[in-house]
C-alpha cells in the first residue's frame, strides 16, 4: 500500500454536486453549500441519492469503525482484555474529556506501553470545558486528549499482537495498516490497488473511495454479507454494539453530532463523522429498511459546522429514520440562525433539497 501523490491537474473532471443548504439574509440567498448524498442496502442497491455519489473523497474519521475490525478479528482485543468501552474508543473521534482519556490510558496500560508510544500528535480537546480547564491550569494538551488516541492505542495493540514494529505502526507498509487496507477493500468491494491513499490528520493512512462505497461500508458493517467470514461478522457485531452502548465515547458528553444522533435513535443506528464535511451512518434492519441501509454524504466545501449537521438531520428525516421524538431530540442541528454582531437574528441556515428515491425501495 503506497501513498498516492497524483498532481491535481491529472484528476478527472469533478462530478456535479447538488445544492443542499442555503444561507439566507433578509430576502437574499447569500451562500450555498453543495454536496453528494447516497443511501444503499448491504447488497449495494441504491435507495436514495443526490448529487454525484461516484465522487471520490477521503473517508477521514468515518473509517474508524472499520479500522478497528482487525483489532478484533486478529484476536488482539481479546488477548489484551479490551472492554466494550475500549472497543468503542478505538472507533471514536472523542472530545478529550476525562471519560475518554481514562479509557485510552487503560488501553495503553493493558498493552504495556506509555502515552509516548502514540503517534497521533496533540491538539486542543474538542470539549470546550476540557480546553478551558487546561488554559486555567496553564497546561498544554496531552496526547491522550487527541480525538484519535483510542484508534491509535488499538493500532498499537494490533502491532504488538502481530509482532509488527510498533515504532512504524502508522506507516503504510506496516502489517497493521496493510490489515486495515484489506478491510477497506473487503467492505467497499474495491481492489486495494485501486484505492487512493493519503495521510490523515493523525498521521496514519487515509483511504479515498467514492461516497457510494462509504455508504456500502456502513451497510455491510450493520448487516455483513453472507460471504463474509464468521470472525468478521462477529467483529462487526461487537463494534456496532459498543458504539450504540457508549455513544458518549464516540463523540462526547454533549453537543457532539454522533453522540446526539445515536442517543436520539436509541439503538437503531451507528453514526460517524469524518473531517471535511464527511458523514456516514449504518441503520440497523428495521420495519422500513428490512435489510438495513448505509448512508454517506460529503459537503463539497468541507463545512463541518453549519452545513453537515443540517444535511444529516434532513437526510435522516426524509428517509424516515428520525421522526417525532427522535427528530425533536436533534432539532437544534437542523436549523441555524444567522446573527449580526448585536445578536439579532437576520437570516437562517436551512436544508433545501429533496432526495431522489429509486423505484422499488422499501420505505
């Protein structure tokens, strides 16, 4: 697995994105956010779409549940006695609160390594409260507060279990990353040599696939195909259970999109954001979607704050996944007021799109 370094001028023409969110001020639409959305069944059947879902982009942190699969299928998670909380944290983009750093520290203690072994770097915690406490104490952020510390602790555990060099666990040629690349290929149905590979914000390989392939990955996470081996099926079940049982570990105690959506859905889906406007969700089999579905979207300009949550909530509403009480629980992410410097509301950010539904869909 090699890092792709193609110059931008060699890229094919970018497919057309659709307008998804409008930002109005007074009677004028001042800005628009465009992007791509798709929902698919585990067999790959498209049930809804908008834009150009064949657009290739990076999974970013939406890959984390799949990056954790080799940790389980290899036997490493069981060897080191990882709990369900620790499996959840391996899938997380956490807020750097004490509930997160304590679990990350426990993972490292179980594998006999110090935080210095983590190669994810440091950043200010996503939690405003945790960041405020650091500033008040005059302390710098530590590596356990990195939102990817659980993922990296899991990768270190896998390296130790495989006998791979831990000093290079983050490199594309390391057996850890090769195993993860194999999972991405398996769940997308794309040959590994055809998957673009870059470097993620935390330093490990990041995979570039179509938005449609991202949705398929999540459809297969919640409902693995019959041809998948039993170890992989069991790993999927453990990851889905851990994410739904501990949504606060996937995001944070409050005001994190993944956490709030999983809380609102109450055991009906797993939710995972990725940087640069990426979002993925796996909806478990239910009355409306008997085989379950995977959903993925990409905001073209990478907006994570006003466009992505608005589009996520509206997509889940249109697909009948959030309604009534569950929709009300996340309503604050469906609409954002535009305010002036005095705090007056002078406009709004709203979703303005209708998904294309394919013939014969279940809902």
